[in-house]
C-alpha cells in the first residue's frame, strides 16, 4: 500500500502520512508532480491512461504522479518518468515551471493538491519510449499549439482541463520550448549585449571583456529563442578563492525577447554548470535601480549580502549570492 505525506492548505508538511486513497476520499491536501516532455520539433508527449485505471481511464494527460511519503518532488518526477515511459533524467534536467494549487470536489472524491510542474527536453523518438502498461495505454507527440487548443476547448478526454492555471502553464511551456542555451565565443555575447537597454551607456569591444576574465575559468552563454540570439550571461572566477565561488559578471536579455523566460533558462544553465565544476557559491552584483533584476534574483533563490553605497541611492550596488 502506497503512503503519501499530508500537507496543509499552505503546502506545509503536517508530518502525517496516509494511504493514497484516503486523500481523495477524505479531502486531504497532498503533492503531485506533472511533467511536460518536449522534443526538438516543439511537440509535447501526451499519454493515454490505462483502461484499468479506476479514475479517468483512457483519458489523455502528461506524465503525472503522486509524491510518495519521504520523497521530494524532484525525486518523484524522476521516478515517474522512468516508471511510466522509461525516460531517464536527473535533477539538473528538470526545468521548474510552477507550483499550482487545485481544489476540486466531486460526488465522492476530492482533489486537493499542490502540483509541481516541470518541463523536460528530449530528442527521444516515440518508438524509443517503453510504456508501463498498467499505467499507460499509449503515447504520442502532438504540437504544443494543439494541446493549447484542447485545453482552451476543455476537451472532455483531457485530464489537464481540471487545472485552472493550465492555460498560463501551457503558454510558459510554449516559450521555454523555443529556448536553447549554448556556450559561445565572446563575439556572439557582445552582439546580444548591444540590444540590452540597461547597458545602453556602454558599448565595449571584445578587448574590454577579454581583459576582465583573462586567465580565469569562465562561462559565456547565449540563449536562442527560435534560433535568434536573445540573451546572454558572462561569468568568471573573479575572487580566486580556490574554486569556492563563481561570479556572474554580466547578464542581459534583448528587449525584443523579454517576458519569455530567457533569463531563467540562462541562470539555470549557469547554476548547473557551476555545480558540475565544483563551485559552492554563485555571486552577482546589480544596481538598486534595476528592480526587475533584483526581483528575479530573489525569486531564483539569491540572498542579499551587502550594499556598496553611491552618492545617488538609486545607483547603490547590491551584492547577492546563492549556495549551489
């Protein structure tokens, strides 16, 4: 019998566990995971529930499952992907999209759940998946636009329509699916830099950048949206503290590609890269008047460390860092 940890209506653990069926029968809050598997053609993998399933048999969904007792959402998602469609991933592959809160009442069942939504990118072809037949009847790839249409029309054989936030989730998935981050030469990053409005007062040349990270471990990445360069990050080992900290020196998004998740994908790539290199801390400095960047960094998990004061308070430099 599978047990699940209970949470309260604010998603805090109650330190109680119950059999899975009790949550739907008694209306207890729990956690689940949902993953959109996207291929390089911009298609999303959907799967039809097994005919033997008690609820919503033969309805379509994406890879979904309960978070078992003692399990983290990321661990549950990795397990479900392996069990249901034989897709092996690790934590760094999971792109966090959102946590949804859903409260639905049925005749004799309750659906009180916090859904941890993820995205995975894969080049795996449909014939390369192996389905868990007791859970999944069949799978197929469809265009994300088609899935958006199915949700908009509230197609009855689609499980995802029970989630109020799903239209916004699909829009976000659509944008992320178009983003590809690559390590590049400095010239490519400078091309993007020219279209970052916040840096309008400085249009430095290649030598300026190369002198900054000379003889240092460095990372230069550009995010492409629909194959067009849209954002960049330049980081290097500024502090020379025996590989403890890595410094995110410059980061920006072309003004034409704002609000598409570009910076999130760049930062995710940099954090994973720094972890793999053995760094313990990622540091960054921004200005007090760059409120959107400050907000983004806090939401990403950065903490304020110190302030470097300037004559104008709006120009104060804010130092932040995140433990890796």
